[in-house]
């Protein structure tokens, strides 16, 4: 169970660092420790965010997808 908790903590840290680099703040991000203690599965809760922050996050994800595929998302051929 400790390994799962550590994995969730590491995932949270990686996400928070990426969000910081992108200038995005999701104030409610955190590991759901209570659920983890009950079920053994530690989840990273992304929480709630304002619509403008969600749009900013979507734009950053889109840029990452486009960079990986070397073509704009939604482009044909």
C-alpha cells in the first residue's frame, strides 16, 4: 500500500511541476488519502477549476499533442 501512496505522491508532484511551468494553478489538486486508506488505491484528485483555467489547461495539452504528432490537432492528411 505504501508503494501506491508513493506513486500517487510522485504523480501529484510531476503534475504540479508541469502546471507550474505552464503558469496554471489548480488549487484543489491533491492525493485522496482517505479513499486510499479505505480502498488501497490512492487517486490524484484534480479538483475544481474556473472555466478560464480549464481552457488554458486544454490549450497546453493541445500544444503538447501537436508537438508530439508534428501536426495540428484536428488537421487532415
